[in-house]
C-alpha cells in the first residue's frame, strides 16, 4: 500500500467524520462503543462505578481521537486521556485481573470495526477505494488500541503494586472480603479496620456526576468525597466512619448509627452541586454491613435513573420502587393499570395526580390533604370526584397499588418506567 493512497484514505475518513456525521450521530456512536465494551464482561456488567468510569473514559478518549491528525507517515498518535488511566486504576482496585482491561479494549476495537465496515460498505466510493479504507482503518485502529493498552497496562500494574503494600491495601482487601462473604469474623475485621463491625451500620454511596473527579468535585475547594462523607456522618450524629474508594469518581462509606436500628438523616444542604449520595437502611453486625451497602447501591441505581436530580436518595424512600425497577415490564403494567385515566401530560392530569398523592398520604382525610395542597377542602373533594371518574373506581379499593404506581411514575416518568437503560443492570454490590 503506497503512501499517497494511505493519505487519500485518511483524508476521506477525516472528512466523513467531520462533515457527514452530526453531533447526535457521534454521541450515539460513542455510547454504543461504551456499552459494547462492558456488555460481555460479567465482572463489570453490574458494577455501577466501573460503568460510569468506562463511559467517561470512552467519551474523553474519542474526543481526543476526533481532534488528532496523522503525522508525516500518515499514522495517528493519540495520547491516552486521564479518564482512561482512572479506569485502569479502578479495575486494579477492584482486584480484577489485567485481562479484564485487555478484554475491554479489544471489545472496543471490535465495536469500532463494526462501525467502520458498516459505513464503508454503504459509502459511495469505488470498490478498490473501499478496500483501501478498510485496510487503513484496521491498521490504524489496531495500532492505536495496542499503544493505549501498553500505557494502561503500566498504569494498572503500578496501581496493583501500590495496593499490595500498606494500610490502604489492607483496608480495601478486608472490605472486599467482607462484601463477598469470604470473611465472616467481625472481631478480626474490626481490629484490622479500626471500625466496630458488631454495631449498627448505615452505608452511603457517594459519586460525582459528569467528568468531575472525586478528589476535585468542587471548584470552591470544599475537599474530597471522603471529607464530604465525614461531614455527612456528623450531620447525622454519627461519629465513626469507614471509607473506601469505589472508582475514580465514587466512594463507599459506612457510619455507625447513633442508636441501634436508628435511621440517620443526613443534611442534603451539605452536598455540593455535582455530587450525589445514596443511603441504605441500618443493619447490625457483619451481615448488616453487607446488607446496608447493597441497599445503598440499589438506591444509587434508582437515583441515577430517576428524572428528578436529588442530592440524597434514601433506600427507605425508594425500597418498593427499587424492587419493581428490577421488573421493568411489571412496573410499566402497574402504572398503566392503576393510573390509566390520569396519565395524560396536561396540567389538569398532573394536578389530579398531585391531589391523589396528598389524599393517599393523608389516609383519605380531605381536610389534611387540603392543608398539604394549600387549597380548600371542597376543591379536594371536587378533584377526587374527577379522579375516581377517570379511574372508574373508588381509590379505597386499591389505595396501596395506587400509591406505589404514583411512586414509580414520580421517580421515572411515564416514558422510562417500563424500560431499563441499555447496558445497565441492578448492581450486585459484592465487589470493590
């Protein structure tokens, strides 16, 4: 293959990407690459933090690829972005093998290759030039991926070496052993962690959104996620806390409840913009340590999918919704069946749903509901007549089902209630 043909193919490819693909096309392509990279690796499929790090790494890396230019030999040199190094470190911290990193990037290479072959097949160019394009892209993408893997393997290895020594390694490995059930001695683990596992715990999951790093989530200089977790624990009257990083933009934490089975209430005003917090319910002993963490992760999954961006999500508040979210078809059916006459997107339907919620919360007491809504009691009564006419039944017949359907609708909205985002599953909560 001679140099002029390579240059011609490279220029055609660059023009195609910059002139023929819209921003929406590129975003869809990048999303499909990220989903393809993690979909076939069981160790990563249910790990919310790694999936988030993967999305950010792919997005940042492809931005770098799109602005790269070939050198005099018509080869691209694409530097590895920091987000990709962060992903490699997260994989190392999970105790996953280096092959996982290799599998990720080979999966990415295959996904890129499918994209290339699809559009080259449909391109309006001569057949021999199509061959030139395919050969050029195979060589260049292979070279870029191999170079990236070499750099990231070095990052992974260095992180693993650091983890194998020191107190941080001991803490991470012990927490991992507790969560996966291979360590069951509360006394021994408590001594190593300096954290009393025999008491009542409440787990928190903290994470940053978008591309903000966990140790630099605020331009106001308010500190790292670990310092934020400590402030949240103090706001809930909890004095002892255990923290381990869950990824480059996430943290897992446990705090001792102020009283056995007490539900600590953290102050959402402490949480800065760009940071989210999910909280489990209290659990006692080493089993409770695991259970409250799983609940915090389930609350995180609901928070990530919910249409309202709240700083703090408690598992106590979303427990039933979380259970139904694992059965998206059943959840969509519940909403349609119970709220079928109230699902229009107009202002009146929304006002009727708000009124129904207030009446259900008030156990059917119109006067109490009117105070919640700041309207006259007769207004509530009139709206309830409309609601029951639309539903075709009295709300007292299925009050619990109605309230649960409203919870699901309020959390996800009608369009997303019966679907699970591509490439996502409920978090297993067993790996660190």
